[in-house]
């Protein structure tokens, strides 16, 4: 009986899409409230939404939470950013690697911030274009599959709405994106 699971994942996708549309409606509302969240929970929600797509493409994902704080932020917007980074990493892996495709997520903190790093082993981003990837309409994909707005939107959300920063760099394995969200009010995890 694989039918119910397929149905539930389709429902989850539909539910997510309708919520996403609501999220975008709320995107520019000045009166919305920040919520106190644990970033691992937001990342896990992103993984639930995009997880099937990772499985279908034989991408292994690991999420490690080494951070002890909750953050007051707009969690739905952060969710959009996380989904986008996972989706981009998956696409890079599918393009560039036949097998052993990995995405590693680490959530850590320093004195002032919670830092989420999303790394893939897809060989990295060409150094000639790495400075342009957050520009609007810049895309390495063909016309039909990429608008070039995903990373631009992610950067806009992180910088303008979440008062954070987003950075990209290459390692010897692949590309890493680092999302840095300030710990405006430190809230230790409930143990």
C-alpha cells in the first residue's frame, strides 16, 4: 500500500504551497510578529517539504544542530530561504555528480549570531561568477528552469527582513552558503 504515503506527501506539498502563498501575502505586512524559534525546527520543516525530491535524486542530507539558542525572527521567511538553499544544492548535485551526492547542514552560533551553513559536494561555483550569484536575474540554469530570482530573494529576505547576512564560498568539496541571523534576544533552548 504505497498509496497513502504518496497521498500524504502530495497533501503536504499542497498544504505547503497554499501556506507559501499566504506567506507571500504576509511578506510585506508591516505589523507581523516575530516568533521565537529554534532554527533546527525551521530546517527540519524545510527538509520535510523538499525531502522527497532529495530522495528521488539520491541526495543524502545531514543536519547537525550545535547551537544552544532560540532566535526571535520571521520563521516563515527563513523557511523560504532554507528551502531555496537545499533546492539549489540538490540541483547542483544532480548536474555535477553521478553518485555520492551529499548536503551537510550545520547550525552553530557565535557570541552574536546563529549561523546555518549549507554545504554540498557538487564541486563548487565557478570563481568567475561566484560574486554575481546573488544578483537579480543571474542564473546558471537554462531559461525554463531558472529565473535567477531564488538567491536574490533569499538575500533580500535575510538582509532586509531578518537583519542578517548570507555569504557563499567554495570548499574543496563544493559550495557552502552561510546564513547568519543575529541573536537579538538570546533565548536558551528548553532542555
